[in-house]
C-alpha cells in the first residue's frame, strides 16, 4: 500500500511566498485489471503553508506505489490527498502523465486551492 | 459505422474535481471523396461528471472509424457528441490534428461546456 | 493574379461551434521589387459561419499566388479579405511566416472578428 | 554611430489592423567596457500606424551598430526610440536576446503602447 | 558565505520601462545534509527601479554560493532578498531549476512585486 | 491481400547511377493474432536497374495492406520481394519501424543486393 | 528471478536474412545494494537463426526483472545469454541505457556473433 | 527551361584540397503530370577542380527550375550534369529531398567521382 | 587534489566482452589562470579487463576535482591515467565537453588501447 | 587584416595522444563584394604536435576577421594555414558553417594531415 508514514516535512524557511515544483519521471505502479506495470511522470506543485515535504521522503513515498494495483485517477487523487494532509499547503496541484496502453497516453490533473497568479509566468 | 455501443464507462472515483486527457496518436479514417486514408491524432479532455470513459473501450471505439468514409469536421463533431452522451461531463473538448493532404495539414476543435480555469495551468 | 474564383465552400456540418485551422507550409510568391521568390507558411484559423472553405480549392487558391509580385503585408491582407468574403466566418485569422531575406525573417497577422476564448486552450 | 537616416518607411497598405514581427538573428555590437563583440537576436513587433519600416533599410540600420560600443539595455532602448520616431506605430515592442558573457545570457524587453489583445494568440 | 558585497549596480539608463532577464546555467552549491554538490540554473527577471545589477558582479555573486551548504528554497529566497536590497526593483522574480537528486528534479519561484502585464508576451 | 498488380514502373531516366529513397509515414496493417491495427513507417531505398517504381502506384500498393492480417516480419519480407520482382534493382533495402504494442517498439530490415558505398554518405 | 520459461519463439518466416530490433523503454529492476529501483531502456538487435522471440513473451520476460536485485552489467549479460539460448541467432546485441544514480547515467553493450555489415546502414 | 548560362564560376583560391557544401532549402519545380508544385531542398557537395560555382549564380540557376515541369530524378540528374560541366570538380554529389506527395517523401542522390575519405568526418 | 584513493572497483562479472559507458553531466573544476569555475560533461567508455570501476566511487572521484585549478587537457589526461591504473581495461576512452569561455566551447578526447569494432554500432 | 601575431601556444601537456576540438559560434567577417556582414561557426579539430593554441589568443585571432572583406573559402584556408604554422599539429581540420545569403547556406572543410581513426568514435 502507498505508505503516507514515509512522508516527512520541514518548516517552510521563509514567510515570503514561494512556489515549488517537484517532478518525478520514474514513477511506476500496476494496472489493477491486467496486472501489467504502468509507467509515468508525477509532477507536484505547491505554495507551501507551514511546512514543505522533504525530498527523500517524497521519493520513498512514490516508490511505495511500485507494486500497488491502482488506476491512473486513483493514483492522482491519492497523492493529492496525502500531500494536502501532511503539508497543509495554500495551493497544491498533482499532474500525472502516463506512457499509455493500447496506443493511448493519458494525463490527469488534481488540484487543491486556487492557482497562484504568478505561477503561469514563473 | 463508428460504434457508440463500444463505449463503456466507470463511476468517477472521487468528488474532488479532476481534469483528464487521453491522446490517441493512431487514428485513421477514410476520405469520403477520394477513398484515400486519413491519419491523425485525437485528443480528448474532460472534467468528468458522474462517469469516466473506460480506456480499452475508447480504443475500440476509435478503431471503429477505421474504414468509415467521413470528413475531418464530422469526425470531430461525432466524437464530441458520442462522448458527451455517454459520460455527461462538466466539460469536454475534442481536438483532431490531421497529417494532411496536398501539403495542407489541419486541426479541428470541438467543445462542450466551459473550459475549467485550471486547465491551461495544468 | 490570385484567383478567388478557385475558392469553393461547403455548408458547415454542425451548428455546434467548431474552431478550424489549416496550415500550408508550401506557399511561394514573388517579391515585387527584386523579382526573387519568397517562401513562407500560411496559417488560417476560423470559427465558421454558414460555410467552410473546401481544402482542395484552398490549395489551388494558394497556388495562384506562385508567380504574383506581391508584398508580405498585401498577401496576408488579401487572403483575409478573400476568405472573409467567401466564408462569412464568425472569426478568421491569417498568419504568414516568411523564411526571410537579408537575414531577417518576418511574421504578419491579420484578423477578422473576435478571437474565441476557447482557441488558446485548444 | 547607429544611423537613423538609414531607416525608410512605406505607407501601411491597409486600414484593417495588422500585427507585424521582424526577427534579425545576426545582430552584433561591441561591449563598451571590454571591447569584445556581443552577439544577439533582435525582434521587433508592431501594430503599424501610418507607415511601416522597409525591410532592407531595417537591415542596414541594424548593421550600423556593428562597431558601436553600447550596452544591452541601451541597444534595446535606442531601437525602440528610433523606430517609434520613424513609424509612429500604435504599438511597438523590441526584444533583444544575447548569447551572453561569463556564462550568463540576457534578454531585454522595451515597449511602446499597449500590447494588442490578439498578439499572444497569433 | 554568499557575499552580497560582490554585487554592483549601475543607474538604469532610461526612464521608459524595461524588462530584463539574466539566466545563469552554471550555478552550483552544496547540499547541507549530504555534502554532495547541487547543480542548477538560476533565472532572474526584473523591472528595474533606480539601478540595475552589473553582470560581472552578478556572476561573482553567484559563484560565491559554490561551496555553501544551503537548501534549494534558501538559495532562491536569499537571491531574491539580496537583489531586492541592492536594486530596489519595481518587480523581481527568481526561478531556480535543479537537476535533481534521487530521480526528482525541482523548480522554485520567489517573487517581489507585481508581475508586469507585458512580461508574458515578451 | 497486398496487391502487386497495383505497382507501376517507369524506365530509369539515366544510366548514371542514382540512389533513391521513399518514406511512407502512414502505413497501417492489422495484427493477425489480436486483430488490432498496427501503425508504422515504411522506408524503401534502392539503386535502380532498368526501371523505377512509380510513386502513386507505390502509395496504392502500400494502402492495399490496410486490412491485411500480417506480422511485422512478413510485411517487410513481402515488400522486398514484390519490389525486387517489379523493379529488378541493383540494390534494395526495406526498413519498417512500428509504433509498438505493450511498450515495445520494433524495426525490421530486409535487403537485396550489396549496399552501395556512397549511400551512407548521401 | 528473471524467468526464461516466459520466452516463446516462432519459426523465422523467411530464409532471406532479416535484421530485427525491439526497444523496451519501460524496463525496471532494483539496485542490489541500496534497494532503490533502477529505470532504463533495453534494446535487442539480432539476425535470426531458426527462430525469433515472440513479442508478448519478451514483454513478460522483461517484466520478470521488476523486483529483482541485480546490477546493470548483470542485467545486460543475463538477457544476452537467455536470448542466445532460446533463439540461437546468427547475431545478437543487447544495449541497456540507465537513467542514472547520483548524476551519472550509464550504457552497457553485450554482443554475440559478428555485427552484420548492413546493420549500421539500416 | 533550367538555364545553365546563369552559372558563373571563379578560380579555386587554393591548391590545398577543400570540401564545399551548399544547401538551398527553397527549391521548387512543377510535377510534369499533375502540374502541382513540388518543394524540396537541394544540397550540393564537391571537391573543386580548377573552379568553384559562384553563389549568386547558383541561386539564379536554381530559380530557373521554378516553372519547369520535371520529375525528381531528372532534377537531380540535370543539376549533377550541369555542375560537372561548368566546374570540372574532382568529386560532386547532389542530394534532393522532397516534401512529398500523397504521404510519401523522397530523397534522390546523384554522384560524380569518388567520395573523399575526409568528408564523412567533416 | 583529485583523489584516486576514492576509486573502488569490483570484479568484472562475466568473461564475455562488455562495453560500458558512464556519463557525468555535472562535472566542475576551476580555471588555473582566472580562478573562474569550468563546467562540463565527462564521458568514460571502456571494455573492462579484470575489474570495473564502482559507480559511487566514480562519482566521489569526479567530485574531488571541484576546487582544483586544472586545464581542460590535464583533466582529461588525468582521468584517463587514473582509470587505466585502477581498472587495467582492454580499452578506455575519456571525452570531456566544456560549456566554454569567451564564446568558444571545447571537447577533448583521450584514449587507451584500440577502439573495439562493435562500439560505433552499439 | 587577420592577425596571426595574436596566436599564442602552450606546450602540449602529455605525450599520450589527445584529440581537441574548439567551436566558435560567434564568427563574423564581411563579404568582399557586397560589404554585408557574414555570420558563421568555426570549428577547429586537431591532434597536437609539440604545442596547443591558447584559447584566449584563439578568440582574439578570430575577432581580428571582424571587419575583413574575405570569401568563405579564403577564411577557411587562411585559418588552416595560420594554425598549422603556429601549432605544427599532427592533424588539423577547419570547418566553417555560414548562415547563408539568398537562401543558400554553406559549409567549407579544409584539412591538414590524416584524420586519426579514433576521431569519429570520440
């Protein structure tokens, strides 16, 4: 099971707003129907509240999906919920992009809070 | 004939809004005038309502256009109508891009509902 | 002379709005001052009114500029006027991009009507 | 010295608004401090008023900076001022991009008038 | 320690607004936890107030981070604060992009003031 | 069935050696096991003997594979045999590249005669 | 354990030589020291002897490395040995490319038999 | 008719061997069957003998094909013959690449003399 | 000083020949004349003898150049000598590519032994 | 006049063979006929004899062509001769690539000595 106990945080180091993006191009889980592996890229973007997720813990958390049978939509939704709970961010967005099956590749976006106006320009 | 009975759906797995994109780079139909094959990419994007289209059924539905004589505009319009009917999405957009004939390549966009403000930033 | 009689149309196949783009990467005309050929790409984008320009007729219309001595700006303006007259579109945009002379490459944009809000996101 | 007498114009060929972009990827001037050459790309974009700058004269004007000792910011500002004076455009934007010195590459934007809403979409 | 005394400025050469971007693709500092080097690109964008940062001094300032143990977020925040203090810009944005550790690459954005509306179109 | 009667030739227009390459990026056939369509690019290269294949006839010949259930290897082998028979070339090479199934993409090469020493340098 | 019993073959469909390449961009195994996952691309190229590996069985065989703790060099060597044993090819080459750890990415090549002279030109 | 009288030469400026390549990405002629324009890139490479073709004359010579009805193979062969006659080069190679008709793009190579061993490495 | 004691090896895991490449895109040292940092990519390729360099030790070895004042040529030569001494490879090649100073970027190649004929084709 | 007195050398730091490449993407000279500037990239590759050209002196030497009226072929030939004289290399190759005039871009190669067999593989 994806394991939220792996997620660590550290206090946000400044009160001036920051926007942060982490991209993991080495995400894999398993299709719950066929049992074949899925490969994708997971991008998280956030404006931190009181704390930020620690990078090594984030890596281990992502790795805990490796042998989990789970749909694209559920992966995306689950990561959003877990990170919102552990960081309490002002804004968070999770984007998953999948290499595809049967000639169709997919992208799923899940959000929390209002997109900061500076983001698109950064 | 493109066959809407091939389309299956599953219940949207969360009430928190998601945005979903599926890209099929292996679409082919036939020009109704010349009988020559057309090749293109079909992209669908949507904010699901109660249900989401199932990926394997979507692939088979796209394949049912293979030997259909049908214009670019009609392909795009037809996919929009069929997906709106089977998914009842809050928003749906169909974009078809065609490799072209006679040195001219084309792109057609058909929409349903209002583009979510988060999309462009995801 | 560019020949508008070459342009054919067909009735727009749906009342639901479509956005359409045709790109011709094989456009050539002649510089009216030096007599040297100009090479460029012509893109037209439109939201159709009652009728759409037929693709083969559009190709022949573009070819009729081949030996015409005409400036970049006049090519762009002329295509806009001819297509507005034959299609009566809700919106039309013509973009010409030129490979350039003397180390300077150029792009000219001519519009008719208001850009649909969905375009940038399609 | 950059030589504005080189700049010629011709009357804008239509009263319907056009947007025009010229890109010169072969711009060079000299750093006033070190005497080393600077290399860059100069892009001008404008919505013409009564007249448009003639392309060959623009090339010669750009070439007149070749042995001029002048800072990035001053090049950009000077081109804006000279073109505004000779064309009286409704809108003008000058963007200079520099290959850089000491591992840092730079981009400078100078504007005149309000960016037309159609530009970003053209 | 990053050394702000290295930063020199020169008076902004025009009262007409300019937008300026400097990109340093050769930034390196050290991870405070593991002691391993971090490599990234630092981009600064600003609308100058009374003075602009001098390029060579900016390069030396960036080099002073070379053997500093410092987190991504702190690098970004520190550069913003130092440049705001020495230039008093109307607007400043610092974007750091990091090649990543453990398969995750990151991007941090820190801002000061309101993004000028012309920026996205420049 | 792939239809060799579609293939026309014309006499090679010169006795001085030529090397010729035709690339068709719009090839499709059907997997004989699953019935799903395969999509690929077919490249033919040859040094002509007495005759060259005519381009329009080549296009129609490739289209005759559209609904044929046939393996990658057999497509490649078949095209080689058919073109050798109709053109009697000094050298012929057929390369098929396939978009892939189940995350694996493939390339098959079939040859006839000795590769001309000039080819790699052309 | 990587499972060679998964590998199926079919008789080579022609006696005329073919060269075949299969590329799997979704390979993953586990580092035997750290336990972290490795991600890479595996390319196999061969001139078949009496039989060719069947694609679906190849996919399942590659998937059987998913949770195996194994070094880059051993993966490459193992795949070569297993495929040589099951196919008896005239020539076989295995190339593994790895996304890397600690900022270093790697490529390993293992061969069997003499590279066919036509390969580089195909 | 393509006009060889347009071709001028100048004496090769050194007796030490040079290898020279000129690439014209703006070539157009007309299909002799359909009357539709063909667009392509013409590359010439040579080791000069006593004289080299002058660049402006080469451009005018290429332009003289503009309204000529002529096949791909004949264009390539004709340029080889004309340049061999006017330059007497030690080696010459003509490569034409065509944007294609009916989804098939082509490349033709015509040579004269032996490819210098240094070329591939230059 | 670059520290060869950091280099560890492990026994080559097979007697069948392997070719191995490691690419480090995060190399930095210091110019011995100006004191400014140099940034580059170091590629090593080898056919192992009795032992292979261990990846983590290679990373630490490369990091030991970080504050060393050393020329491009000496870096390349030094790495070759150190790796030949610790691995006794049948073949070794070191390629360094440098982002450059003063608008000139450089590449240095140092070799040991004869390049295996299979390399270029792998 | 291009000024060879600007060229400095330093003793080759090792007796083991090195191959060295320097690429200057910021070369400019003047067309002797039209007086318009030419822009290009100059690449030099060599296997050093007793001495290597010093990088800063090479940059100044290249800059001394800035206002020289000189043909492409003569630039290439001149650089070869000057560098052979000052370095006495075992092998030297000069490649100039020019952005072009009138739609034709050019590349000139001048060599001295025999290309080392390792070069193409480095």
